[in-house]
């Protein structure tokens, strides 16, 4: 797409082709953004709080921790390790999507004002660059959301009891 040379098609045809290209970029971005199920700082804030809870629990006397609670604390710690690694990545993905939003918006504005009417190869370069960035973001987001969503049920199940226990021990 967008690799043909100038000439051949008329200006309206070239612009229409470029508009279809930017529309496809908008569609890809919309699909990516629809997958952001957490607020930008939600996981990072959880991670920081969990770190505090785990610090408090280090000082709990072992004989005061029931076996079931010990098991939940181990699970909580495992969730924390996932959050520790993936919270910053999630935030980066959200920010990258916003950056791409503004890049697509700028490209779309150029297309609609006729900048690429006589130069489809230049449009093609920008289209491929942004499209590649969207593809890369989608792949990275797949991994990050896979990890975060996998531990979410465990977090929801054990966070309350573990955090309540830690508060009592603190």
C-alpha cells in the first residue's frame, strides 16, 4: 500500500487513498486503546501499596501467622513481583498510545490539507512507520496484559485478607 509513484491517479484519488490509510491507523489505535482496562497509574499504585504491606509483614512474628494466611502472603508476594515488572510497562503502553494518537492526528491533518496529494511515497513512509509502531505496541501490550490479567483474580481474592492482616500487625 502506498508504494506507487506519483502520476496516474488524480489528486482526489490520491487523497482518498491516503484518507483510507489514516482511517486504518485510527482503527488500529482505537482497538489498542479499548484494551486499556486499568487506569494509567492503577497498577503502579497497587504495586507501591503492596510493597508497603510486604514490608510490614516482614516484621510479623512467624508463630502469629496461620498456615492459610502464610499461603496467601506467598501468593500476594507473587502478584507483587508481576506488578513490579509490568506496572511500568503498562504505563509506557498507555503513554505510547497517546503519542501515536498525536502522530496519527498530525498525519491525518496533513492528508486532509493535501500535503501528500502529489507524493504518495512520502505518505507511505509515514504510514508504514506509524503502522509498525502500532503493531509493536499491540504485541507488547499483549504480553503485559496477559501477565496483569492472569494475576488479577488472585489479587482480588487475597488482597483484602492479607492487607487487613498486615494492618493489624503494623
